[in-house]
C-alpha cells in the first residue's frame, strides 16, 4: 500500500514541480456495517495541487485507492482538473473529472461569478465518446441585501429530467430560512442559532418529509452535527481539527440498517 500509493504521488509531484502542492487527505470508509478486512475499509488518499501561469490558475487532484498492488495504474479512483480565470468583472472556472472504469467519460462543471452584480451561474454537463457534449443541469444564484437581511434566489433546472425548482434564502442575525419550491413539492427549513454553541434547524416538506438538524460546537476546532430524518436515516458528522468523521445509520420505523462510516483527515507524508 505505502510503496504503490507513494510512487504515484511522487510521479504527480515531479509533473507539478514549482507549483503549490496540497496536503494529502487520508480517508477510511465502512459501508453497510461490513469491515472484515482492509479492503472492506476502502482506504483512500486524496491529493491535489495548483499552479499559476499569468492570469490562469490551474488546480488538479487525484483520489487513490490505498492498497498493495504492483499495478500503479489501477490505483486512481478519480482524476480531476480545474482552470480559473477572471476578466471583465467575472470570475470563471471550468472543472472536469474522470472516474475509474469510465476514462472516456468526463463530468464537467462550468461556473461564472460576478461579485459586483452578486450573481453566480453554473452549468453541469458530461462529455464522452459516443455521447458528445450534453448539458445535465443549469442554475443561477442572485443575491441582494435588504434592510439588514441577506436574500438569495436560486432557480435550478435539470435538463435530463426536464424538472426545475427554485430555492429562496433569507438570513438575518441568528436566523436563516430556506424555501424550496418545485411543481411537485415544496419545503421549508428554518435555522436558528440558539446560543454560541448550539444551532437547531428543523425542515418540513409538503410531501411529509421531516428532518431535524442539531449542530453542537464542542470547542473552537470541533463540532458535531446530527441530522434525524424519520423512516430514513440518522446522520452524524464530527469535525475535529484535521479529522472528519461521518456516520450514516439507515432507519425504517424501529428497524436499524447497516451503519456506514467515513473517516478522513489531512496528513503529511
């Protein structure tokens, strides 16, 4: 595991000589409560870097399987790259990612933001052999301030499903409200900062879905966020400095399914 993964990291390091190298991130996952051996833990290493040429900023990264193998080419789970540039008041970027087993298919995200207009536009698409370039989703976010409050309007449209919705956000002082409306369903989420260490955010939809989110600040570098969705799941996220742990427990009435666990942290080799 160490030699194969580090060898590939070394190759990327040589290719990006003179650029800014990010800190690798090690993650371990347990899915459906099964972790009989190292493979079941799905250890992986995420690494990235960046470089700048004139006014063009380039970022790149790879997600590697951390396992023993003589086939280094089989280790990458995904490879991504992003190019960013600003001109005429707009900050633009384009990101592409390919995943293992689909090297002839790329997921693409294009974004353009204008700080003066408080406007952000995103386009999600895919490009691949035989399918060409196909747009899957588009969305825009417009923000403005009103009487001490922050208001955002975010229309979204799924081209593949021919479905659209709009998300309206309102934030003032310690209260945030988010309304999401589509042709088939509407929901509201209210987030209230109760005190310096506790935030509560219940949500309710017209279709009957209910969720309650509770964020507890343990100290300056540590928070625990618990989200309960009846007849669906309980999610717990614990962030502690460089560590992040996620626990997902599926529930159906009084029945509890296999627990999914993900643990990751920033590491230095």
